[in-house]
C-alpha cells in the first residue's frame, strides 16, 4: 500500500482514541478547561453514564467569537508558548480535547466573554463544524456533548455498566475539586444530585473542609497537616494517622501543580514514609499537593496527563518521605478517633466481663515501675533470646530492653496506693490516670472527659521498638566480622551500584567492597542479622539500589529484626500490673512517637468520650 496522508477527520478520531478513553475522560478535559478559564463555579451534568449527555457549565472568562471558532481546531490553544514547551502552568495545553470530542460525538459550545454583551454558539457534529450563531448565555462557557462514541460504535462494547461509568465521572470531579477548594462544584447524574461542594476559604482550614466533604468526616477527625519545603519544591496537604487505613489505595490522592496524578514514585514515597506504622496489606488515607516550577516536571509523558516525570526524582521523593514522617512523628501517641465507636459497642456487649480493678483509693502515683517488673522483663528477654539465637540483641540492646521505661530508683511506699491530688493532676494528661486492668491485658484510664483503654502488650511493644530504632539511628549498628568473607556474584551494573553505596551500607553495619567484575566481597555484617543469608541480603540490596537508587532492603531487614525483638521482649498479655506500672506505661506512651499503634499497625489504645458513654446509658 502506498504511503498517503490521513484525512483530518481520521486524525481526529485517532487522537480521540488516545485522549478519550471513556465518558470520565471527557469530563476531565472539560472541567480542566473550565479551571484554566478561571471559573469559580462549575456545574457538571451527565446522563446514561455520560454516553448520552455530558454538560459542563462554568463561570470562567468565556471566549470571543474568533477564539470560539479556533477552539475546535486541532492543536489550537491559548495555554502553551511555542518558545518553551516545558513551561506548562495550566491543566490542559495540547489543544486536542475539543476537536477529538467533536469527531466522535455531537458537540455544542455556548460562550460569552466576561466583558462582552453577546454570547455565541458553535456546533461540531461528528467532525463536521457548523457556523457560528448568536445565543443567549451568562458570562462563561457551557459545553454539551451528546451521543458520545456515535462514530466509533465498537468502542461502546468496551464501556462498563452505567453505575461504573458514573463512579468514574464522580472520581474525576472529586479529584479536581480537591485541588481547587476555592471553586464550587456540583455534579448531577440523571435526576439525582450526587455532589455539591461550596467554595471554601483560602488556607489550610478551607482545604481540610473540602477534603472532609469528599473523603469523609473520619478523615477530618484523624487528619495530620503535612507541609515541607526543599529548595524550590514544596509539599502541603493532610494525611491520616497510621491507625486510619483501608484495604486499597482508593483514598490516596496525589497532585502535582494542581494536577491529579498516579505516579509510582509518589506512591512509593508514601509507602516508605508510613513504613511499619500500618499493617501489611493496608493503605493509609491522604491528600498531598506538590508544587514545583513547571520546568522541573514533565507532564507530557502521557496523553491523558496522569503520569509525570521529575527532573530530580530523588529530591522529590526525599521531600515527601521526610515531610510525611515529620508530621506523623509530631502527632506522637495519637490514634484514630474512629476506634472509639467500635470500642463502645464492644464495651456494651461485654459489660459483665471479669475486671481486675485497682483499689478504690488508688490514684496515679509516681511514674515508675517496681523493681520486680524490671527483673521479670529482663528475665523474659534473656529467655526469649539465648546467646546463640540468630536474633539475639546486639551488645547494649539487652540492657536497654531490660529498662524500657523510666524507672526511678528506690522502693515505692505502697505499690497499691495512689494519692488523690496526683490522681486529679494525671486526669489532665492525654492518656489520663490508670483506674483498672481488664483480663490482665487492658489498662483502663480515666481522663477529664472520657475513658482510655490501652492494650498493654501492644503499647509496650511499640515503646521497646522505638528505643531499638533510636539505638540504631544514634549509636550506629553493631557489626561482626566474618571468619570467611562471603563473595556474592551479581550483574555488572548491580556490582557497580552496590560498591558505590559502600559508605552508606557501612553505616548500617554491612562492610563490603568490589571483587572484580560482577562480584563483591562481604567482610562484616550487622550483629542483628545473626546467621542470616548474607548473599540473599546483598542481592536484595543490589536490586533496590538499581531500581530506586536507595538501599532500603538492609534497613528493612534490620527493622524487622528489631520488631521481632520488641514483640517477644515486651510486657506480655496476662501479666498483672501495679498502678505505678500502669501509669508509667501511660506516661511513656505520651512521650513516645507512633505509640498509638503497635509494630503490626494495630491500635494500642482507644478513647471513649464521656458524652458518648452517657448516650450509651440514655443519660443524653
């Protein structure tokens, strides 16, 4: 077949296949145009999942007649400079959306410029452009799309159910609304109004209100403010506390310069920041907004502009991880408020459970553990980790584990007695004053306006784990030399990458060096790894470094060992604690970051507000 040039109509249909995947794609393109036009109110109406009707009305700047006629031509745009294709500061810039939509549907545009007295309309019927005509309309633009994919009926076979298409449209509108809280949005599907978002004031509070209307009240109650700046890149937004999570990533929203994206680098950074704070297989809830100069990010790597590429990906990833980690660290012991409702139900169902209570005259006491508790704890740690165990604590760690909390020297006057004045003062602390122990595992504490129930094993497990992590971070990783150095065969690229990171790996206790082409020799390993497979560790490290440029595998392994030590070395369920021990545990939880969840991501305590308890008994 001889080479020939395709007709404009065919070219438009091909472009439509790249840009218009489903009705939600049309909604995305039209709403982005409305936002670029400076609209402060956007109304979206669909019917039959968007296949029979899509109408987007905005209060933007509108278009004069000449611009209106050019808007439906291919590659016609007011948002892109020919001099610099990488200085893109708008959401839409290709100039393909309107002509692509018009080639596969019936398109009607009615627009009136803000300073104009008259409005004009233009029709594009399946690629055939009509004549400009006068119309009646308010300032702004209204675009109506009917009979989508009518020229490519084969595409209709690949559409999902009306409900699924409606959900996709709703998701698109919600994502764009989250990035623009100062713009009001309404979404009507068929005869039903599905979404109504009023304009929110500028600033963090307005953003949180908009996020709460979309992500739910639970997110608002448990959201943590995230912010950070590095050179010319900034990050803002909100993230849920680690105990607020779900089985999928449907509530993870990431934006780059106001553009919703699904970027692997950003998702990986979020996963690294939460690390061991959430259970395996669960996903945190968050909405993060990244802002950087347009020439630092390429938004043109995907026709639908859902993926981006950063000039300095490592710096961006580091900023996200550090900002998220700092925000979660700042919240200290905070746990999800949503756990309280579930706890109230369980508490009511088990109202007659056996309770081992602290004596009625008990108060909070001094924040100290008895000597017997320290001895019992040290003995349990030594029993779990004999000298030859591959997971034996490194030198110095055993001593730290035997005294995981602040222990005051000297005997206690009375291990079972509190003084009332101290009890009153302790009720003002975040986790209150200990009042009882249920089933030798759950500490019940009283605050000024509620009740706190603590899982003693889970809480102490996190405290020990954080101490071990601090030792690794501040004191360095204890390492031991190998009697026979281990030679590990790798690909040439992996061997070079690992050798270049030798200094960083040495800080983690792994000492290695190049050993000819495609191999490295390991001379020292972290004590925490015990008798682990050194070659497997190095191969995992090499894969990490080549793939992401960072050596996370070794760090993850060390933290996993620390978590195992903490789990077996913490105060066990079934151990009866004295009032002093219970209160010392509460005080240390308040001072330890991430103590709201154990090493496995489960909550360590729930808080029940007095008002909710009174409702349970009909007092309110």
